[in-house]
């Protein structure tokens, strides 16, 4: 794509595999499309399996009836939830991650369900969620299967949690947090956690320089908030600066929250854009997690 659609016209994309793991994502995508005044586009990717002799190879024509049933069923559920919403469906063929990433170039938001398998199966199938969140050209929200709107209707109130590492990478996550919090009438909790990689040094620093680390963290958070407090004075903001593993602190803050917003950690690494903290939050957060790229649109992140 040579240009990126404005957020006012770009759709919200729901990428669904038709399983119960996508149920929460469907509800979330409908709510966010309705809240933003956007169209909803429902995407299913037909991944043609490798041939298994002596069985006849599966061809795309074999998969299309099932794929059309998946998007048709999802569209029907979406219309029941939001009768006035403009909904379209889309089928793609090939590798799931690549197809969803390609579709994200035309979207303002991609919504996917969090994979719920365990052990080795989780490591393998979780690659779809992580791959999309790592490479999409717009923000990606990963939603637990049991997610439902607050009060069953979208309601108001609640909390949006934002994880901040440094002030220089905070602009996109703060923009995403306020974009969600303002129409929801939600408060914002800005979280910064610090922990040294060496456990021995970490214990020493926590005992001897906790106040200094905390002061630096509080200054960082205030810099990240910048002009946002002045622009949205009616939004309640709480700040939390804690010693602990960032993923553990964020997951704890996510309990009861409407959304957790984090930034991709490594935009220039070829294979791991997410970073260990974001991966851990995606796997364990009880709330939906929005992963924001440093650059939105205009090519691969």
C-alpha cells in the first residue's frame, strides 16, 4: 500500500478461526467498531494443509464452504449484537499471519482471540497471535474468549492500563489509551515497573536505592503523560511505579481492567518485535491487550 487510510474511514478487522476462542474477540470487535463509528470487516484465512499420503491433497475449493460458513456465522452474530453496524466479510488463502498482517494495512484496528491451548500445542499455535501482534501495521488487540462488555452493554467507567518503558516510546501507547478511555468514560492507570536482570544485584538495589529508582520512574511517567492531562482534564489518571518484573506488575494491574495497552519492544529486530514482557502479558492478562506499533501504516513494522 502506498498510503494508509485515515482512522476515520478504516475498518476494524476481526480475524476469526470460527472456534470458541474467537467469541470474545467478536464481541470486542463489534463494540470497538460501534464505538469508533467504523465498519467491521470479518476475515477468515484458509490455510491449506500439507498433503498426507495416501490421502488426496486438500485444495482451496475443499475449504471454501467451511470458510464461508465461518464468516457468515460471525457476521450474523455481529448483526445481532449491533444491528446498525456495517459489516463485510473477507476470505484469504495462505499463511495465517501473513494474510492478517497484509489485511492490517487497510485497518485502524485488528482484533484476534487469544489462543487457549497448553504446553507444546500452545507454543505452536500461539505463533499466530504473536506473529500478528509482532508485525501488523496497525494496533492489534488480543482478547480472552470469555470477554464481555462492561455491564453487558458497553457501559461506562472502568480502567485502561498503560505500560510505559521510556518516555520516548510512550506517544503511541498514550494516544491509544486515551482513544479507548475517553468514549468509555474510563480512568487510565499508567504503570512503570523496574527490575534488574541479575537477581542478586536487583535485591541489593531494591534495598539500598528503592527511593531513587521510584523517583526516576515517577519522573518518567510524568514525562510520558506530557500534554495528555491538559488535553483531557476530565479523564482520571492514576500512576503506579513499582519494583518487580514488568509483566507480573502489568498482569496484576490488569485484573478488573477493560484493556491493557503496551508497545512493541523491538521494531528493528527481524524476528522478535514483541519482547519478553509483551509476550508474557499476552499469555496471562485477564483483560484484552492492545499491542501498538511504533509506526502505524506505510509498510512492514
